[in-house]
């Protein structure tokens, strides 16, 4: 049974339940909930996302979220590609900090938006590509001849070879 404790009164050594931002918090020895990280009881406390009973100050919640997302990324990178985040960063650096084909550095220069590309036949990791280049490779099924034909096409267009220089109407208006 939970007995109501008047506001501001601290009851020692008995479990109580406090409600913080909708989360039910169990506290022992104090009715004041504390931050899970810095143990502060005076900072503004909010429920910790993804938990039922934890509360924390904004700073500790932010830190926890960042740590969790880095851990999650590290785990995903290892499970999916078998490389560490450090190795991934080395590859990006070795490529000059950008998609090696498009020279794109990722959204806001964040190379983490580059995909880890691998050879689907051998399973070997090849490098880091932006989504555009990675998707293109998937569509042409890694065929180098496609690019050889594309280069020839751009350097010596067939229509121009056949009809001479013909310009679309309205071009340069
Ligand atoms: Zn805190
Ligand atoms: Zn690219």
C-alpha cells in the first residue's frame, strides 16, 4: 500500500512511488526521484525514452541517446559488413572523405551517409559510395562494360555521328 506523503516531506527507508512526466518511478529512502546518470534530484527530470521507470536530466538523456546510437551503429556495421567503425572511418579517409565516384561528401559533409559497398559475388568490401552510386551499381549489376560503353557514348555520341550536330529547339533561349 502506498501512503501519500505531503509535498516536500522526505520519508526515509521505505519504498515510494513518484510520478515524473508520466513515468512511475520507484524510489527508496526518498520520495525525490534522481537522474539515472548524474543522480541529480534538483534538475528538471524527464522519462528516459525506451525505459519504463528511468528518469533523467536533459543532458544525461542526450548523452545516453548518443552513446546508444553509436553502439547500435557499431553493432550493425559489424554484423552486416564485419568491419569496425574505425575501419569504416579509415576507408572514408583513404578515399579522400567522399564517395569515390561522385566525390560527394554526404549530407552536410557527414560521411556516415555514405554506404558500405561490397561485391555481391565475392562478398568483399570495396569501399564507401553515396546512395546514388551504390544504387547505380546495383542496377547495372556491377558491370564495368556498362561504364566503358557510357564513356564511349558521351565522348562520341551516335546521333551526332549519324546526323551531325543537331541542337534541340529552344536550347540556349
Ligand atoms: Zn543527469
Ligand atoms: Zn557517389
